[in-house]
């Protein structure tokens, strides 16, 4: 099996390390990275030097691949994916699918024509703690679900302390940075936990004094087709770091503390218990890569996230932008 990784940034390098571990050999791992220093770093990880290319065209000319991981900046996702799809590769595209939904249908149609398996890599779908949280919500542990609140509040300069946050892709509009896109994990989780969305009302904007071009604040209300309301907050300026998904029910509350990787159950008579605590943060990425390899081997026959899941998230992103612009609820 030959897998091509496009992009050697932090997430690209994580996928490369996991591929080296999972596949047990560098022979089937190929990488595209335009930056010379990053190419050296990738070789130092164990990728063969003659299998690291400066351009996508060089890589596609050199070999025929079974699958590709698109880990380039978000603004390049559609361009890269549409180029690769014609080579009949299975695709794992880093989240979100694109900066908006403009090319999602075109990509979907090409994938169907070529019989390509394509999915958006929302890593928490493969997290053992997140999966346990999903199971508990469906088990009836907290009774009828009444309301959900989710938050991803972080401080952008702390993300990569070794580099100037102002030069990081998250700070650049042309690269597809900003909290609305990057923290779209929460929109995907809402779909995963509660089913499809009916409408959204919200606001996204640049709010803090961070020296960035992109949005750093968002506040949204999702109404799910199940009639559950989900309140979501995202930002890039909060300290200390705070990430969670909390659901209230008739028989108590269930909280997944994403940052500390704990699931906490609180009953209506004030009893509190930690039901699970994650041990290995990287495990979800290993699971994600294994899922992708299994889908390549079975031509997309495995159960799990599919193209339509990532497509729905970019439709939500477009709706949030429209809601902000027109100051109204957007229905689906």
C-alpha cells in the first residue's frame, strides 16, 4: 500500500509518525512539503528521502498511490482533493473539508464517479473517551436529553509556543485560519451525538486584541431536528484553556471535559463520579489512520464517518456566516 501525505506541518507530521508506526515500514509512505526545512524534518522522522517531494505534481508523476491524507492549509483542501480525486485515490481530508461549501458537491460527485472513499478527519470521532460519551448519552443514563452546551476556548499564542502566532496559519485569512473553521470539531460532535441540524443562529467575528486577520470569537445556537438546543462557544483568547461538551437530562448531567479527557456524571441528588479518563491523547489519531487504511483495503465498506458528515459541517459554517451577516436564524 502506498499513502501520500500532503503537508508537513504539525498535523501532517503527526500523521506521518503514526503511519510509520502502523505500517511498520517507510516504504509505503510518501510526502509532499514545499518547505525545505520541513522536508529535512520529515526525513529525520524516518521517511525515505527519495519519497519526499516539493510539489504535488512531482509526487503524482513519480508514483501511483492507494490513498492520500490532505493536511495542507484549509484554503488548499479543495484544490488538493480535486486534483487527487482524478487519480482514483481514497482521501482523508483534514478538518474542515474546506473554507466553505462551494466545492463540496463537485468533490462529492467526482468521488462517486471514480468510486473514491473520502472523509473529513474529525479526530474526536476516533477518541475512545468521546465514543464512550456518545454511548452514555444514548444509554439513558441521564434520562431524556434536554440541553447541551459545548465550548472550545483557548489562547492562540500558546498553541505553538516555539513560533510567532502572527505568522501561524491560524492568523491568516488566505490560509483558512480562524476559530470558526478550526474549532468546527464542536459542530461535527453535535451532529454525531444528536443527529442532523434544523437551524442555526449565531455570530462569528474578530473580537480580541490578538494580532491576527481572522475571526477569534463565535457564539451559536443549534436547533437539532430532534428539537434539542445546543449552545456553542468558541474563541482564541481565553486563559486558562477550557474545552468541554456538557449535556443536561431529566436524570442528571454528563460532562466530557475535552481538555482533561474525563467524563463526569452528576446525578440529580448531587452525586458526582468520573466514569472514564483518557490516557493516550495520540490514540485517536492512530485509530483514525487505521480506519483510513481499513477503508482503502475494503473500498469504503467499513462503518464510520463518510463524506456527507464533513460536507454537512461546511454547510453549517456557511450558515453561521450568513446568520452573522443577516442577523437571523438560518434553516436547513
